[in-house]
C-alpha cells in the first residue's frame, strides 16, 4: 500500500495494530478522521490518553474501574456471598448485559495454559482463595470458557478451595464447547447463569 504522506502512513500502521483492523480498514478510519473537524480528533485522542493513564483495576475483583473499588463491588444491591469467576473483563460485561446475575465477580486475568507459559501464579487465584478463607462467600460460580484450558483452571481452583466446604457451581453448558462468553447471546448466557449446576456434577459428565 503506497502512501503520499508519511504522517498518514504512520497513523494507518498504528491503527492497524488494533485487533480485527487490517490496513484497508485502518486507512478508511484514518481518512474518516481527516474529514472530521480537528476538534473531534482531539477529543478522541484525549479520551484515549485519559483512559490509558487513569483507568484502574478494582482492588477487590480486578474489573476495570475509575475508582479503587468498581461500581459493582461498591454497590449495596449486590449479593456479596456469591462470586462469579471469569477469565476476562469482557466476560463481566457480557454477563452484566444479561441482567441475570446480582452477585460479585472475580476476574482471573486469563486461564492456565502451559503451552503459553501461563501458570496458576500468573493469575488472580491466590486472592480468590484468600476471599474464600475469610468465610464471607457461600457460592463460587465457575464461568470460564468451555475449553481444555478453562476446565483445567476450574479444576485447579476447585482443588484449592475444596477443604473450605463452599458450594461451587458452573454455568450450564448451553454455550458450545470452545465458545467465549462475550460471543454468546444474552438469552443463552443469562439462562446458563440461572440454570447453573453443581461443579461436582460437571466433573462426572
């Protein structure tokens, strides 16, 4: 792809680093911004800088937040005794969109994957076990994707908290094996939360 401007080329190259954005799409986006009033591009730039510099991770659940404690963890209307374990922040958003879950979350930040060099200590598992030890949680819901890595992570956590006599459940397998939560439709995902099953039962399937 030939460019008549090095500045344009640089902008397209940077834009194409985003997931799902190829060079042609990046070029269309950059040209669109060039056609807009300069103030609009400045507003976009400032918004991205503010997000990158000021966004925080909730000190309790590791969700993205503007404060030390995210709005979900800080809400008095949430059931603090039920915690849903998810892989990524996108999963929190997906489940929240269903309006079917009123507990809290715990974002692991990934899943155990030896092939990728990701072990238990690379994830937010130790802090989850500490929460269980405090005795304030009645149920843990495993809501990781139905992949080998997701199942391995679920089982590892289950073994870590098994001695504490806490009820564990997993979302119903209405979501196809290998699917990510963010791509599940809201009705299917909502039903899988509501119709969750004991985790021990999933081990026998």
